[in-house]
C-alpha cells in the first residue's frame, strides 16, 4: 500500500515546513505533492522554494506565485520578488497549474484554488453545485484528461472533506502547512492507496495536524522585516485571517 503527502500554502514559514517534512519522513512517505502558495507572507520564501524543489514530486502554481510573477506596482510583492531572486522566479514561472494521477482506481486531480483559475476561491460552505463544478474539465485543467473522481485543493487555509454523494465523488482541502486559518497547527494530508493504479482498491484520506514553533516563525519574520509582520504574527498565533478578526 502506498502513501503520498499533500501539502499546501507554506507561505515562507520554515519552522512549519520543517515540522511537516520531518513528520512525512517519519511516516516513510517518499512522494509529496505541493498545492502552491509556497511563497509570501512569511520570512523565507526563498528557502521554502529551495526545500520544496528538493523534496516535492510536483508543485503547482498558486495565486501568490502568480501575483509575484506579474508586473506590479505593489511594494509588498516587490519585497518578496527581490528575496526570491531571478532564478527562483524563473522556476516559479515553469510550474504547472494542475496535476492528475490515479490512486486505487480513482482519478485524482490537484490544483491550488479551483477548476477555473488560481484566484477563484471555493469555501467548504459553498453549494453542492459549486462543489460539483470543481470536477469539471475546463480550459484551465485541460479538456482531454479523464474527469476526476477526487479533487484536492488549497488556497483557503481551512482543511475539510466532503463526499458528493449524488455523484460518488470526494472533494477535500489540504489546509495550510504554514498559515493555517482554522486551527493554529501545521496541516497536511496523507492519501493512502495503490499509487498510479487504475484498479479499484483501498483508498483513504487522513488529515495530519502538527504543533510547531509559532514564535520562532514570528521572530524570523520580524528579523527580516517582512511586510505587515504584526498582522502576519496575529494570523499565526490565532489562526484567524486578519481580514475577519474581531475588533
């Protein structure tokens, strides 16, 4: 039986990433899929890219990668682009948007945010129809591949799983390894089954939640003077997005 790890939304948080990768190694998992947003928000987008390039089987592009690659007049994005450097920027530009594979007879599709783009945000409380649309082939996902039975994504930083019972499909969000906004714990997914097999068999999805050194991540951000450091610190400490914090 094979196990693969699915990580997402690291956002330059090296203490969280190191904790997650150590847990993945301890479980003997060799294949890691990365759902994007490796960069931004945290102290070390550059190191996060380097680590993920070294260990990840596939990395898909997220909205933060897309934004940093765009010509922009936003100083915040310029700060991260300068830290990342030209060679890493070229690497980010080469990343795919979507990854498909077989697992125990199920076609699995992974992307950052939705079947339409890296920007369209889909939450757990959307309608059945909206969730069902995540399984459609589009110009973004590719029209010629088999439609997926399982879709996994990141972007919203909140882990969940739904079974679309009318269509016998599974939708899950891998949560966030480096900037969780549901619980202040680094989160990733372990998928178990027969990798690269179209034959039906055992299939499971497990969510892994890990404590990590949040204050170290905050201190690293302060040391390098990350833009909007204090708002970022509150997000890590409370797992509440700064746009919806209580006043």
